C-alpha cells in the first residue's frame, strides 16, 4: 500500500456482501482500496492515493465516494474520492494543538446529519466537537466541551454508539469514562502495568475493553471494576489493535503478528446446591447433562438429576461396599466403578438411567485407586485406564457401537516408581502415536509413547515436590498442578520430550490444588480446597479468585463439567 510509511488506521465502507471499500491511512498518505470477495479468494485494487502535508489520525466514510479526514493539528478535510478533490477544509482548534488520537462518528437526524468528533491531545486534554453537515459540506462547527483528567498524551478516544459517553486511555496507564451531556468524569481506572494503546466500548455499550503494551486486555464496568482480563503468554508481546467481533468477543492483534478472538464475558457464580443422601458418600462424578452420580459406603449407586427432588438408586452391589472409585465418560452414558479387590464394574446407561450393559473386569489383584476415560479419533471407541495402589496401569479399548459395549485390553504398563500410586492422567493422540502422561503422589510425571500394541518410549520428569493432583493436555501443551501449590506449563519439543515453559506458584492460601479446568477464554483455571471448608476457582494467569463456595469440609474429590 505504502512504500515508506506505516499503516496507522483502516476504515471500512462495506458496499455489499461481495465488495468493500477501505480507507488506509499512513502518516501523510491516504489510500482507497476496493476489495471484491469471491468464493475462494479476494481481489484487491488500489483505486486512489492521496497525499497531504497534514498527518492524518482518522477518517470516516460519509458515502462510497465521500470521506472525512482529520489531521494531527485538528484540521478536517472533506475529500471526494471520485474527483480526487478536497471539498472543504475546516480548522477545529485555532491553536493547532498537537493531537495524538481522534474518534469520529456520524449522527443522522431528520434535519441535518452531524459528525461527532472527540480529539485527544499530547497534553492530556480531550475536546469534543459537533459538525453539522449540509449536503456534505460543513455548515457550522460547534465546540462542545473539554474533558481533563489524564496526565500525558491521550493515546485513544472512543465515542459510544448512543452518543452519551466517551472513553479514553493515556500515557499515565489509566482509562477514563466521560459523560458527554455534562462533561463530567464517571470513572478513572488502573489495570495495566504499561501504556494503554486502545480502548473501545463493548457490544451492549455498558462496559469497556482496553489493551496495552503489557500484553493485557482488560474488561471494565462503568464503575471502574475489572470484570475479566486476558494476558498474553508470549514474553514482551504488546497488544496493538482491538475490534468488536460477535457474541461478546473481540478481535485482538499482537506485536508478534498474531490475531486471536477473545470472549470477554466473565465467569460468575450463579448458584450452589447441597444434596442430602443419608448415606456416607465414597465417590462422586458429574456428567455432561448435569446428572450427579455417587457411590455410597454400602455399594449403592445413586443418580440425582436436575428435575428429580431426591437421588434415585440405580444398582446395589456389596462387592463395591466400603470403598469405590467412580468415573464417568461424559458423551456416552458410560461409567466405571473400581473396588478394593481390583475389580471394575463397566456400566452403560440409557438416557433414563436404565442399565443397558454391565460387565465385571478383573483388572488388578489390589485396590483400584484411579480410573479415567479418554476419546481421541473414532467416536465409537474410547480408552479406559485403571490403576492399582502400586502404580500398575491397565489400558482397555472400549467399543461403543450402537448399544453393544465390548472391551479388549491394549496395554499393561508399570511405572516402576517405588511406593507410589497414580493420582492423575491425561492422553494426547497425534501421528498415530498415543502419549499418556501419568502423575504420581511423589510429584513425578511419567510419559508413555505407544503405537498400536507396542511401547515406544518411556520418560520421567520431576514436576512437583508433593502429589501431582491433575494433568491436562491442550494440544502440544501439558498442564499440571500439585498439592505443593505449583502449576506447571510444559511444551512438547520436536524430539517428543517436554520442557517446562512456565511455572505459577502464587495460588492464594489453597490447602491443596485439586485440578485443572480449561475454557476457550480461560485456558487455565485451578480448582482448589481451602482449610476453611471452602472450594474455590482460581485464574492464575490474571491472579484472580473467581469464586469461593463453602462446602462442608473433608472433601477429597470434585467433578466439573462445562456447558
């Protein structure tokens, strides 16, 4: 577009779904680019280039061929693209104050259309103007008010679509919200560790989003409270651009060239319920529909649905009394229960909690202390993992075709870690190789790489000083948390080994970290238990406790499902 100038802004005039006209500004240069979208490609054509001795800050399309430009000294130009002529030139500020930022919006009404303009100066002052248009020539220029409250240059100003508010950010690392009607300041907030480059209003215009060179995007309410935030994981990566996308998401561009979508809706605690079973509960799990399954000390399996008032008995088996370990496969109504004698009860249920299939698997000669399901490529196959008290791991292939459930043993793996049992597990499948990460109560993580029925590789790394309580693969990244309060982020290298990428050790006053939850907009959340009989959800990236809930105390198991 330009040979010797940076691109400072891009403004789009969408003519149709198949074509768009774009104004690209860079320094003293303006380029008009027409884009025609086709099925699999797009064609771009530079229609007009325009040079002026003013340095341009922003622009606004009044029509397909009429453009409003504003310079860094408050000069407004009305430019006709078709004839390549300047229709009108007007000065906002007779003092020619140096401007760092500007926002323009068109306000349509029955008499004359009006352009609302907010300018941010190099001296911390925001001026607000109204330009009334008559056949797209400026008729009157009205100075409205001045907003003062920042220290240093104003890097960005934005006007709300309802024309009631202005938000701004400045070199003093603050954001401000202003009332256009009376010129007053509504709030001033601090939430960045470096300069803030951009600030915009959210979809419904009742909150604000800001980005800065600290790699942080912050979601604010109008009271100056931080609702949610995103922190870039790349070192020294500033965030430079932000734009509204859809469904409470924003598009953010980074210094590294990355562009990503972030959902800024904050997690909030809606409600919590307590269920009285009247029997001592030994194990509990939650499925994808919100049904709660739990085993009692008498070997009874109960289910509690959202619709039912009381738990309902599914089956009873005294062989699973006194001790049981329950695990649910969320997508297939499949559950597995382990007991003291190394037996697994594999059960498949109907949508009405009726037993379709049930079989007993003799997996070990000792107590089952860990069960886990994973599903990778084939929707009709899943893997079942079961471990005894000595760290001996059996892996079964479970077929889920129609209502017929069958299983075959794939692997029998020994960890060879003395006096240790498995406390966490996750698996990652790529290039026909299954990688199983196994966490132990010694704090070690053991990796098995498997292909078909043969073992390829086994490696071990020391991740925690105490029990490794949970593991989770997210692509080539492995997350781990432990009873020592440490959260580790491991990256997979080209040779298949894992290297520590980042460590979090600031978990606030948890007695122990129970596990990991990952969402699109919150890639790392930690479930933890407090000494004061509370369970909490913690965001270590942004160092925010999302909620704490009193839970009665003594709990050593939890289950979570994301809807």
